[in-house]
C-alpha cells in the first residue's frame, strides 16, 4: 500500500510532468512559427517524453494502491526572446524537475517507502541525462553566438538523448 504522504508528492509530480509536456509544446509552437522546425521537432519529442513520464507516475500510483489525480495545469508561456533564451528556460525547468524528484525521494526516505524510492531512481538518472542534453545545446548556441542558427536547427535532433521512456 502506498504511503499517503508519498502519494501526495507523487500526484504533485503528475501535475508537474503534465505541465512540462505543455510547456514544451508551447515552446515548440513558438519555434515552429519562427522558422525553427528542427528545434520544434526536438521540443515536440521532449513533450511526448514528458507525457510518458506523467503516465508512468499515474500507473505507479494506481498500481501501489493509491489514486492518481489529474488536475488543472497552469498555462505555460508562449512567447520567447530567442532560441538561446528558450533553451535556458528549458534547462531551468529541468533543474526544477530534478529538485522535485529529489524532494520526493526525501519524503520516501522519511516515510521509509523504499519501494517508491527505488522506483524513482529511473527519474533521477533521466534528469541527469535531460540536464546534460540541454546544456550541450546551450553550449552549442554559445559557440554560434547570434550568428546563423540554420545548421543547429538542422542537426539538433542528433543532440537529443533518447534513452528514456
């Protein structure tokens, strides 16, 4: 049976994963309408991955005897200064999600829910990869400066980590 406090934190993460998916779709729309189809594809793929993460949390909560809750999600921003600032926002958001996962693990330890703590290890590893992947893109954008983004836009999918699902 899932510990009540752990269940609350896991349900909070369901909402955060759903928000992540919506945020990346919103970013993808901005990129697409501004001519960055490669960046848009990268963000759409990220959005799909976040939706899958949300479903993993939902299924885990339900399988452990809890009840997953699907609530309203805040509307994400829809306008961004440029591609570099967009990816800086992605990194900031991924760092927030990493912090959130770590907080849930802390609750699991406090509540002695070692099963959930172990299950969450997938997401710890996932966040390490996510942050590194986005940082790699930001590093490339710093090399380019305010110059031509054509080649980065064309090749960005090769910078995406695809191990998680």
